[in-house]
């Protein structure tokens, strides 16, 4: 459910200038678009580019209409020098067979940004092959909670496929293991061990800061835990593996959901997907995979077999889903994030009105399918 966060002006402006000027290398000669809704932190990034003298260009409409080439043509029309979008946009362009450099004049475009979900290795390669071989690709990760990035881009460091270049300047980001120890080249909880300028001042109507402290400081006392799985690489880069509260734990081995999406979503038949790992009343873990297929396709034995084989051969047999279901939509927030944890709670018996605020969703109608699914599953378990 949404948290009524109160931020301070000074810290937010400081982080905005730092991020735009130093991380994205924006300045007075730039024309900048980050396609976003107004409820997402990237709207703050879009508007605050004015602080470094950039011209901001705003696209109001569906980026996939009439087809996935629309934003690339907008980049030509407005002579963008930097364009940012959600990672899913690049994945959908790949699947649609879009070759941006052939359909639009992108000669002025020197930077691309990606956030919202992990950007797959394949998308990195696709960008350099189909947009420009010498472009700054700024894959970043942060949070609306802190109006800032934790890990992201640096214009003077090399870029490696699937990896964010560095921890953001002045932000004490670490990967913590279960014992609260900082680890390198191992997956752990994304934490911030020192105060940063944009941590929330407080939550509105939160006596004693109880909800605020429970939200971020309950796991490691005095240390901000953001709720993402991260790996800090030996060269100082970072890889995000998805939400830690939606982690898959199969037979004692943990994995971020992003790894499964990487091998599932690469299939041309798949438009979108979501996986949740359930433990119900002490029973053995149950992990369903929900998929949205291309229009006109049905989930037959051939597609099911391809999905399972991709997971088996590219990950491990231990991550094979118990069942695969065809669904109309994947529930997403207004910022485009898959709602794994709310759906997990719903499937474990939490009432639908307690798991999410429809006003904070881009497709609230999608919950009805999962509510019916949860009701039928719980009835079957009880009987």
C-alpha cells in the first residue's frame, strides 16, 4: 500500500543536480526526455533537468501506439540528445523487431537511460547493435522513496552488459548477507549504511515514526534496507536481481525473480510474465508462473515445453514452476513494476482490498483474475 512520504526540498534538489549533471552528464546543450508518469521518481528526474540548463521534452501518450517505433521517431522530431525509458520498453522493441537507427535519425542521441526493472544482457547488445555502437547507456536503479539513485551511471567508466557502472556518488551502498556483513561478488540485500540527503523526513500521520522505521530499518538496526537483491561486482559495478521480498527460495537456494524473467521473456511467444513463490501453512513451496502470450496464441503443450526447457537449460531444474497459467495481464504499479509481493499475499489469503490501492496501479482491473484464482486455490487446499 502507498506510504505517505514527506521529503525535504534541499536534499532532493541536491540529488537531482548531482544525478543529472554528474551521472547522466546533462548540460545546457542537451534535449532530454525520460518517459514516465508523474507518480514516479523519474518525473522528478525529468523536470529537474532544468536545473542543469537542459531543454526538457515531454511525450504525453502511449509509447507503443501506433507501434513500438513511436518514441524513436519522437527522438528524431525533437532532436533528443538523451532519452530514458523503462527497461521493459527496450525488451518490447527487441521482440517487435524494431531497428531504431533504420527508422529514425538518431544522430544527435548520445545517451540512453534505463530503469524500473533490470536491463537484460541481450538488451545491452541490442541497443549497441541497433541504436548506435558508441552511446552512453545509463542503466540505473534507485527509488521513489529516496528520490535518488543508489547505483547507476558514470560517463567516464566502461560499460559492461547487464551491469550498472557504479554506486552513486556519496551513497554508501552495500550488499549485506544474512549476518549483516558487506559482501562482494555475492548476492545480498541492498542497504545504505550512512545517511543520504534524500531519505524521507517522516511519514505523514505516523506517530513515533513506527511505520517509517518498520519499512526500512527493522531488518538491520540503523541501516536502511531498500528491499532489492543486489550484487556488487569486484570491479565496483552492480547488478540488481529484483525485489528481495519476492525472492524465490527453492530447495534452500535463493534467486531473484529477474533471472527467471530473463529466460522466460526472451521467448517470442511471451509478452509478459510474473512468478511468485508460495509457502502455505507449512506445506511444500508452490511456485506458479503466469504468462501473457502474443495475441491469438494459446498456452498449448508446445509453448509450455519451451518455457520449461528454457528455465531448465539456462537456469536450473530446481526453478521449474509447479504450474504455468495463461493470464490476461500482469498487475503493475503506476511506475510499471510487477506486483509480485501483493499477488503473493493475495494467493496466501490476504483480502484483495488489503494488498494494493487501485489508484496506485496502472491496470487495477487485472487483480480480479488473481482474486478468483486465489479463492479457488485456497478452497482446494482447505478441502
